[in-house]
């Protein structure tokens, strides 16, 4: 099989990239999705809060996904469901398999990586105690409650204050369970401020910052959880233990981009985000392989995923039509002084769009500070921000016209400074 464009993943990123590529003149497109339906993780996110930027109204996850699925259907874009991609070679041959076609290969002129992200597992968290039933990642619990119709448990403790954990605290409460506490290892929450208010405060669920689980009791099923305060070295402080009798522990300890396929393809990955390193057109170090959405870096809003994926689809279409840009000068964007990383990492002023949104997260909570952007040593912009937290994504917009005024700069620096 041969296609101009293969998109790996049929979630919000894959759908938006496919639509953009089609609208930019590419007809031969194949979306490969491992699940039984398009829409990705949105199908289990039945809470509202999606689509405020994209559609200017508040939608649930399935409603948001269905609008993009409808656009894919209208355009007649091909997709394969229940199909697992096994390998992507660096010359863009995609190997996949399903129960009807068996193992097959697709030759592509360009590939968009849109595999999304996965949750950190218990094994990666090093929690002491037995391995009883009743320990779930928050996303698994969300699927069980919202799609399969099962209740994971009745008395629940949640470790980690990521957005899924916060949303599941509310969801479990609404379904009749008692959520006893949310413990967070860091001194700040990993989730959006609005989720802390709407999901914990509104239901009087306590949030313990700088706390972690130090013991899990129970052999067959979880019978109790002990949490304790941790010091600056993140080690538990003796004498601060709190015990809860419960039957369920939900883990919401961060999301990791799903990049096993990217690795085998030879894509350079960032040690900070675990996602691909990309330039201004969201292209990886392999020409014609693009990345967008949560496989690139974990977003807080799906609207930003769709915006980013639209750019990736448009740029993939341009690559298919015009081929690789080899001559343009690349400038590195340096994240320093509180900025953990930037996406993209490289910008090419000659070939970039008129404006480029650079997204990043900060490494700690900052109050009354400013985001400063430097071209070389020259301060270009400084924007005050009352509060910045690692749970919320920040952005800086670079203008092509501005960059043209500084043809000799070697790098761009984005940092946090005092306001």
C-alpha cells in the first residue's frame, strides 16, 4: 500500500492533522487507530470544559471528538480501526497489523505521529506494600466508570493531583463513592486551578501537598493506605503519617508521551518532555516525520492539541508537495531560569509562518514574575504574569517580521524574570 500521508493515532491530534492535510490539497491520507473507534481518550472524558477556544462553547469530550470525526467523514478520509502500528522505519515505511489484513506495510511520503500519552504506572512510582487488587491508574478508573459501567471501589484515596486524578475525585463522588483524600508529592498541584476548585473544593475533598503514599495494606484487596508528609528531599518525615481505611487507590502521577514507535524510527527525543524534538513546522529530525499533540508534550487543553495538530497537518501537506527544506538557517530556542523546555526547540526564520506560538511549562510556582524573550542579548518582549504553575502551559508568540530584523542572532532565550 502507498499513501501520501499516514497518521498514527485517531485521537484529537490525528483527526485535526488529517483534516488540515486534506484541506491543504492532500487526498491520499490514512489514519491508523488501535482502538475500536476514532476520538482517542476523549471518548471517556464525559466531563465538560472542552472546546472553549476552538468552538467558543463548552463541550464534553465525546461531543468535541464527534465534531472532528464528522469532518473526517465529510472529507472521505480513510482510516483503519483496531489496527496496531508495530514499526515505523526512518524511510517512512509503516508496519501495522489487525485481525482482517494481518501484518501489512504502508509506504508514506510523510508521517504524522499522534499517538498521545500514557499514565505513569505504579512500577515507575516505587510505592511500598503488597500488590493487592484495587490499585488503578486514574485513566483506567475513568474508562471503567464512564465507558464500561463498573465502579472500581467505594472508599478511595488518590495519589497525585494531575488533571485526571482531580476529575476522577469528582466523578467517583458523583457515582456514590467516598473520596477520602488526594495526596501530592510536590508542594504544588499538577492540575489546572479550575479543576482543584471544581473537583476538590466544591466536594470538600482534602488535598495534601508534599505528601505521598508510604504503605499499602491488604493482601487480596486494598484494605488501607498510609500517607505521610515529605521533606524538601521528598523523603517521608517520620511521625506525619495519616491512615485511611479504604478499598481503592487511584494513581494520577503524570502523563508520558507514548514514544516507543518514535524511538525505533530514530526520532530524537527530549529528555525533559520525553517527546520528539521538533522545529517550527513540528518536523522531527527525520525529514517528513511530524509530531503533534500529547505525543510531543503533554497539553492541558485539547484545544491547543487541535491547533498544534492543524499546523502539523498543514506542514506535512507542504512537505509532500514541495519536498524537504534544506537550506534554511536553524536557530535554537533556549529555555532557562525556570522555563523547563520549549516546543518547538528550533525555528527557521526564513521559512516559518508569519507568527509562531512557542509553548512551554515552568519548573515551579512563580508569583508576580514575567516571561522575557531575548534575541541573542537583546530583550524583545516582557509579559507580566501574576501566577505561573507547572500544571498550566504558557506561551510566547514569535513574529517572522521581528526575527527578520535580527538576521545574525545565534539563539532565542525564553526565561522567567522579576516583573
